[in-house]
């Protein structure tokens, strides 16, 4: 049985914690830091909050909303544009860009290896040339854990 994007999204909602590691195209590490991603799907509405925690800095919080339409999910607001596509039951592709910098595009590959472990890779391009790779490794917090509490922000 083929799963729909909505099925896949329901399977990955919750709280994910992990690390982001940014690299130059030659593999040199630029920066590595912790992250927390809170996601939920209510009807056709996707809500996502990402909290980046860099040592010695205030947490950076980004909030996103999207609409699920069939096997696509559209993110669009005043600053951001992207569309998630289902590849197979474990893999999503998410090309996106920030509207204030349309020459910088990112292609994200999301690979859900198990129900509670996933990897993501960002390929960042400027003017069609790769400038950065980001490797993300995350584990889902068990739903019955106090750490799995999702902040009410929407």
C-alpha cells in the first residue's frame, strides 16, 4: 500500500531533537549546534517550530506554517517559499528559498529511517553553485516524556 504525504506527516509529528552540522563543499566543518523541532498536523494545516541552540547565544526560534494539498505541502509567507514532495514512504524532498534572497536556494532531503530516527541533508546553492552542506541527525522524543511538550504558539 502506498502511503500519502498526509500519512507520512502524521508519522513524523511530535518533538525531534538533534544536531545541525554545517560544512563547506569540501567537507570542512563550519558550525555544529543543537536543535529542537516541534511539529503537528491539524487537518490540512502543518505547524512547525524549530529552535536552534548555539553555545553562548540566545536560542533562535523559527515558526512555519504550511498547507497540505494531496501529496504536496506548500510553505509560503511574506519571507519564505517552499514545497514538500513525497518520494517514497521514507523520503521527502523539500526545495525552498527565502524571498529576500531568491538567488540562495536550498534542497532538503528528509529520510525517516525509523519511526523515531531520521536524517536530513540541506544542499545550499547561490546562483546555481553549491556553497554549503548541512547534515542533520534527529531522534524523536517519546510522546509520554515531559520533554515532548509542544509549545502552543499558533
